[in-house]
C-alpha cells in the first residue's frame, strides 16, 4: 500500500492520509463543506468568513490565542484578496477540495470564537487548559490544509506565495506551552484560592478579584451564576463538578455581599422579533442570508418579544409572564390586548403554547429555556456544591439572605425569598442550615404579602425546605404556619403559588402525626378537593397526592366525606393523570360504610376501576383492584353481583392474576372468591386455570406443599359462574 507521501496529487493525499485523532472543538459538531460553491464564488465566501472573524470583538478570555488567531486571519485575508485578483475563474478539483476544507476550518474557528465569547468569564478561566488545546488543534488543522494547497495549479503571485509561506510558518512555530496564558492561569489560581478560604470559615476579600474577572455589577455576577449552572447541568465528561460548584457558591455569595441583587436582570439571551440571528444558506452562485421572524402567535402582545413563560389571563389572552405582571403591577385593571376588565390577577401557565415555542426554537437552533427546564438542575447543583468550601460559602450567603428578610425593603425581601427558594432546592445541607438560621418564620410572614412574586417564592421556599425531614417539624410547630399555607392554597395570587401550597401539604402529610392536623385545618381538604376538580394537571397531581396521604389516617373517612373530597376522587377516576392515586385513596377510605355507599351508587366508578385494571401501570392496577375489592367486601351481595356483570371482567382478572403485583394478585383472587360465594346463576365460567387463595387452608401443611408455581401462597383451583347480561 502506498504511503501518504507517495500520493500523486493533493486530492489523493487528503483522501488517503489517515486522519489524526483530534480533541473535539467546543460546539464543533459535524459540518460539511459547501459543495455548491467553487472557484471565485468559493474564494469570496472564504474571504467573507475570514473578514467576519477579524471584525469580531475579542472577548477577555484567552487574549494571547485570540491575538495569534487574528494575525493568521489577517494573513489569510490578504492571501484570499490576492487570489481573487490574480487567480483564474475556474480551479481544479484538487484546489476546490482544499478551499472547501479551508472553509470548514474557518467555520470551526468561528464556532470556537463564538463559544469563548459567549462563555462566562469564570467558566472560561476554569476551562482555560481545554480552550488552549482547542486553539492548538485549530492551528494544526489549518496547517494541514495549507500544506496541501496546490500553489502551482492556482498560479499564486509572488506576494500571495509569500503570504502562504508565512501563514504556514506561523501555524507550526508555536510550542504547546505558548498556547497557555500565564496571566489567565494566575487569575484562575486566585479564584480557586478564594474558594478554598471558605473552608477555613473566612470569607475572602472579593472586590479586586471580581473586578479582574470582569464582574462589575449584579447583572454580570448573575450572568456568571446562570452560565455555571447551565454547565453543571450539561456535565461535560471531563468537568470537575466540585470545582465548578465551589466557584458557583462563591459567586452567589458575591452577588449578595458585594452588589445590590435587586439590580440583577435576566442575563440569558432570549430571542426576539428584533434580534434573531441571521443564518447562512447556500445558493447556487454565492451566499445569501435568510432571516427568521418570530411567529405572531409566539410573540407577547405587550413586549412583542418571543414569550419565554406564556400565561393566560382571566380574559383568555396569553402574555409573557414578566410583561403581564409588570402591566398589572403598574395599576392596570384591564386586559392590554382586548381591553376587557380583568376579573382577577390569576395567571395560568399555557404549557401547550410553551411546548410549541420550545419546538420552534429547537427547529431553528435558538436557545430556549422554559421555567421548567431547570427542574432537573437541582440534583446536579446539589452534587456540585457538596464540597466543604461550597457548603460554607452557601452558609454565608444564607446568613445574608435571612438578614435581608428581616431588615430590607419589601422588594429586597422578595429577592431574598427567591434566592432562598433556589438555595433550598439544591441539597439537604442547604435546607438544614437555612432553617437553623431562622428563615421559616420570616418566610411565613411573606405568605400574606400583596406582592405575588414574593408570596410565590415564599411558599415554594417552604416547600423545598419541607423536603428535609426535621424541617417538617419546624414548619408544623411554627405558630400559624399551617393556616398561612392553607390561605395561599385558597387565595394565592398565582396558580404556581396555590399549586406549591398543595405540594407543601403533601410533603408535610408524609408524617403520620401531622395528617390529622392538616385535615382539621379549616378549608384544607375543601381546597384540595377543588384543585383536584378544576386545577391544572400539575395542581391536580399535587392535590391527589396530598389526599392520598391523608387517606391513610384512620379518622380520614368522615372528614373526606364532609369536604367533598370523596366526590372529587370519584370524578378523578376518569382523568388518566390522577386516576391511579385517586383509586388508591378511595380504597383506603372505603372502610367507612357511607363512603362505600357513595362509591357503589355511582355507575361509572366500577367501570372506571375495571378500565384502570386493564390499562394502568402495575401500581395503578393494584390500586384499582384494591378499590374494587373493598367495594365487593363492604358493599354487600348486590354490589358483588353488579361487579360480576361488567363485560370483560373475566379477562381483566385473569390478566392481573398472571402479571399483577403480589398484592394485586391476592386482591383479585379474593374478588373471584366473593363472586363464587354470591351464588349467581351459572352462565360463564372463569375456568379451572384461575387459581384463588384460600386462607382457610393455610394451616394444612400437606396442601401448602402442593401449592403451585412456588409462589409461597396457598392456592387451590376453583370455577365460578358469572352472569352475562
């Protein structure tokens, strides 16, 4: 086999030369050369791309490498200008291939420049070695392409040949050590030293360090925090999460110790009708620009920007949440789009539209982070911030936040509640020391706030704090706290506030001793039942889980009946999102004869339970068969006969006996046994293959040894008759 050096042409060299293994450039991905371009049009595209790179403002990170890249781009631009003046209109296939490969290298350079320019300064410092390696790889790729340019076939002028030789030399003469900037390394070491000082319980002086990093105000500090959180969530394979988490905790502390956090504005870039980037498209003869505008349906009628968090007002109109909140906060009582009077200030998330916006942004490669996109971030951030330095930095931040809840203005208290909410979301250590610092009674006061954002953040902070078991006791023992949570559940300003109040009751009801207290709190069960009937999908889920937990209390049945919670649970059997939990709650509540009568009197309940037994998850089937068993057990022979008349029950029971959970199999076998004892007219046999547990024979050792399938349960075959209507 010929070696690459013996290739007869540059084309053969590129095709036959083994590709060296290279480190993946940031955001490079896969990119294919513009095959539709050739000759002079390809040179013009290259010149345009090189000129655009030269005109890009240099970011503060990697200054040496950007300066070196600028020198190469200047020489390359001069070379391309010379070629455009002197080169022929048509190039050989080898030359076109080389210039297309050069376009790919320049495109990757553009991606690298964009990556570094958009990266947070702290992140760029932490990733300095990796970024330096990316610049080195870029020079290596450029050198390979320049080496195989067929200078003879494109008839380079003397000046152009000189530019090419100088460019080749510059790409190869830098040693690996020259790609690393000692000033950047020193600043990184200072940043990490500041993080380490927290381990000693000594918050470091930060003013000079933050200035050198480029953090001059609350907005820039918040931008750095947001970017680090995004990188923690993405978790690149070689990222030191504990290191990044320590810097994140340091910056959070800096935001509140060095700046006024009320001045921090949203740092993320949200596409809008006026600032969507233009994307290149390849035409037959050159490069054209195609612009994309935001569909009218996705734009907020107030700001005219792409909606990030679309919500529906009481008039049925959809707006971006920050815009409509600002409108209402300015004292307006009418809908800005329709002019109708707002019946109330409640805002319901438009999740369907949010999903469509997210899909549209993904189609056109625009970043779109919905408010729910960070739900998975909490665990990642908690893991990253588990080092001793990060924990101590977060403690110092929490002290400042709690002090803000005591001493600051109402607007600052709202900011503090939001930050406590976020801090409590990540890690049990945070939840523990926030409560120990006395945040719970201060957050309770904000539950009565007329500021809807403050109220929403306060109740959500209590929800996050309640995840830590000892904090449940602190919340329940705080005088008036339970009443305040129920008040938010009843009259909260926003849908999220009411939903999170329901979720807080669910979290607190995990402790058995608190179930009776919650049930006896006036309005608690009534509002949970109302949310289960009329709430959003998320609200219904929170409500049904709370009712399910409360149903496990021995004295729950009477209160559930009084509050109409049983009726709400019955109606929820037809809702696939909450039917499984509703069936489980009803099974627990049917110890009360009046509940059995109410459930059994509904024609749709039994059919809904059988439907859930047919199509539900294993746990859902178990809950449904348990509820059906309680109906048969406590409802009398008339109800048993009604159950037996349901079409398809035979198949459903047999399926559960074969594939259900152990508890579901046991309940199903008992249902069959009760049907057998009801002495119905013989019309349909379930068959001798159906095996039913007979607990009266448990003491018989010989029969126990004969139990089939090694299940550990004593069973004997029976045949029952079920009337077919």
